[in-house]
DNA sequence: TCTTGAACCTCTAGTTACTAGAGATTGTAG
DNA sequence: CTACAATCTCTAGTAACTAGAGGTTCAAGA
């Protein structure tokens, strides 16, 4: 099923219609084909791209970072350049995974605790506290 | 080392000064002690809280979601209520981890490919494309 | 103790990433 | 060939910051 309207794209992805148009203005989504009457018509590539953007946003990437990731996927950067960008994102992704795993563990603990006991002080905040930030005192 | 200025807090965490004041206005950070001359003085609790907020933001949580997580940590919700909130966040965290792992794998592949070969079309976008979103066609 | 410049204060206005609404045009089921 | 839902553009509003103006406070050094 190709050539669908902005309403269908919005429905399929859960992305609001004005947001889709905004991403187009920002150059994050390829300009779609237009009907005689100037209405947008999308295909599977647009769907894939929009899905990528939405997930990236949920994961905390900025639009500029997403632009860079799209560039990588399109082989717009070559060799060393691409290497550096990919490495940078790889490291930030690994850090995010580590933090989320720590948070996940604390939430899991909470759920386990709540089911049988009562007031165990939860350590959700400690989970994402970066101890390397401690002010110097020992 | 207790009782430090907003400048020191900013330096320790990497959070800009106006942002720290903004989080205070939003009730995300406890109001700090003020000197005679009305200047803010912070302690380790503030540092921990701010560090948590910053990491949560990087991980894509909204300020409202962060408020909820802080509420959990403070035992402001009890029993079933807390359970539901924790469960909701636990699931969203697990989904984020899965997506980041997929993205991490693709970036790793890119880095490995770049080091020996040349133009392998990267699958960064496919990594975060949710196939359950596919339009119906088979 | 007194000075003086860096750091802090509040308040207003600008930026990014959306989101909602007004008013006009187009697409399509009946 | 209607009629009305969906689309169009454009302007303005929201969330989460961020920068700057104009004024006050803090603390190191004379």
C-alpha cells in the first residue's frame, strides 16, 4: 500500500499531523509527492524515516543528532568522518543503556518490594546519581 | 563540603545556572537555603537530585515523568498507586533499552565495517524502525 | 576595614521542538 | 454532483530551556 495521505501516516505512526509537516520543514523527512490539489502523498520510506525519528526522540536524541544519524545511514559521510560520528553516538548510546539498566533494576526492586512488604525507601534517584560528580570530601 | 553556591553546583553537574533556577521554579529541586544577601546555598541532596534530573532528561523523560519518579523515590505514592506508576515506567525503560541495544548493534556494525571495507549501506534507520507499524500489505 | 570585580539576584525575551486553531481549498462517498 | 471530512498555509501558543540587562552581594587583597 503506497501513496497514502498525511492523516494515514499520522495514524500509522502516532505522530501528530503538524509535527510531520514540521519535520518536513526541518528537512528531516524527504518532501513527499503532491497531488494536483497540493496534498501530500507518502510511501513506505517516509513511514520508516518517521518511525526512526520518533523512536530517536523518545530516546532523548535532539533533532540535530537525528540529522547526523540519518546522514550516517545515507552514507553522506565517508571514512574517518563517519567513523568519528558513529563512535561518538555509539558511546552515548552505551552510556544511556547503562543508566537505563540501573533505573530498570531499581524500579524492579520497588515492584518486588511493594508486592510483599511496605515502606522500603526506594532508591530510584540514587540509580541515576553519577558518583563521579561528588564534591571533594572523603 | 556542604553549602555551596549555584555556580559551584553548575560546575559540578554541567547544568547551566538559569536551568537550575528553572528547575527550582518548577518544584523539581527543593528550595535551597538563602544567605542574608539572598543568594542560594546548596548541599549534597540538591546535587544528587539535579544529577538525577539531568540524566533522566538525557534519557528522554519529560519533566512530568521526572516529577513522578521523584515522587516514587519519596514514597509519596503508596501501595497499588505506586505499583502502577513503577510498572508503567519499568515497561517504558525496558522498551528504551531494547531500542538502544538495536541502535548500538548497528553503530557497532558500521564501525567494524568502516575499519576494513568501504561502502556497506548502513542500517541505522532500520534499527529503530518498528515493524509492527507496517501498513497492511503482504 | 574598605574596596572592587566576579558571582549572584530577578525579570524579560529568545530558542527549540512541537501543538492548536483560523480560514480557505481539495478529495471522495453517496 | 453534492457535502463534508480531510487537507492546505499561516499565525500563535506551550514546554523546556537559555541569554542578557540592570542591579546587588560576596570575598580576596590593599
